[in-house]
């Protein structure tokens, strides 16, 4: 391969490395900055600069806080490394109070309307939702991306700054890496994957979602799953993994590596892609989980 590989070549290269059983996985011959630049190009029409991609990776890393610290299967060294990454990420994120955000004190008092059985109506209700305090500071509600008849539904945590601006989930560096990894198992984001988050509005300063916010917002996600009826679910990160398995008492490490079921739909839980950008060794586990998913989905 001469020069910088295209996104398609990058996906092929990554798949070959993974299939050969490499444990240290990153895009061969590329520095981290080059790999992020490649990932930034993975979505057509998106011209994010490498520096922006790196900054977004740091912001996204905060989104993974709970998942990263619960890696029971990966040992203390990784937990320590992740702790450092988290501290760096927290440092990089402008505190909500300094970012001009309104105080984060509004109670979650607004009752949930009966959610419609029509997908379009559900979306309309969600887009004007003010059930919780997160509605106060949002730019846009981030409802979903991808076709509502997709075979796979990916469930993330909550929007970050890019998603809040664009109204679409997973458009930052973590999203581009997710696209690349899904492409290695033949799942193109544009035609086969529907993506949504547990939380539809950005938490100020990218803080973790609070329990009452998850309680207020998750009925939308549950209704989305009911209406989209995907063949399989992929929960990335511990917030979606715990919610969909109903196992708030356990760790991401304990939930990954097996097939669960959510109301009869096969469910695989794995790491958040932002965690993989912080620590490429976890890409091996993510890949193993994608193989489980591929087994569940079978042939197109
Ligand atoms: N992280 C998430 O969990 N969801 C997004 O939409 C973006 C980053």
C-alpha cells in the first residue's frame, strides 16, 4: 500500500490484523495521529482535521468513564492507564459552569406522555422533550441515525459536543472509529446500522448521565427498540450495557463476551469506541464481541 490508505483499505487492513490474532491492534504503519486522521475521513463528506479528531477523542473518552473503570477482566495496569486518561479528559473538558451552561439543578418532574406507536410520532415527541434538566442546555435532541429498518441497532451513552451541534449520534472521532470497526464485519453504517443513545441530550461538560436522567430518557430508547425491531443489539459502554441487560449491579467486563437477550432480541455488550481510542489493546476484545454479533446476525 503506498501513501495513506483510504478508509476502505484501512478497514481491510484492520480486519486482516484482527483475523491474524494480533493482540496489539492499530492501523499498521500509522502513527496514532495518522490513524485518527484516517478515521476522520471514514465518513464521506466529513472533513474533520486530525487535531479536531484528537481533541474530540479526548472529549469522547470522558463519555466512557464508567465503562473504563470497570474493566475487571483487563487488570490493574489497564485500570491505572485508564484512570490517567480520564483525568486528562476531565481536565480537557470545559466545566459546565464556565461554558455558560445554566445551573444543573432542575428536578426531573415532568411526567412522560404515553409514547406513540408510530416511529415518526415518537421522534416528534422526543425532539420537543423537556422531561429532564438536560433539555435546558441542549442545542438539539439527538434521536438517532440510520435506517429504521436496519438489521443492527447500536446503543451508546449520550451525545457529546459534536452530536449536540449536528443532531446526530456518534459523529466525533469515536463514531468514526465505530464506523470503521463495523465495516470490518461488513456492517456499513449508512445502510445496515441504526444508532441511538440512552440519553438524547448532551450532559453539560460531558459529565456522566445521572440516574434520574436515565430514568426519564430511557423510555424513548425502549420504544425505539420496540419499533425498529432490529435483528441484534450492540450496547457500547457500560451505561447502555447495564440498562439493556438490567444488570446495574455488575461491570462491563462481566457483561461482554457473551450473547444476552433484550425482550427476545440478541444483545452483545462491548466497550465504548472512545475507550478503544484511549487504549488500542481493547480493540481485540471489541473485535471478539463483533464476531459474536456476526454469528448472531448470520448471512445477509
Ligand atoms: N458517545 C456516545 O455514547 N454517543 C454519542 O452519540 C457520541 C459519543
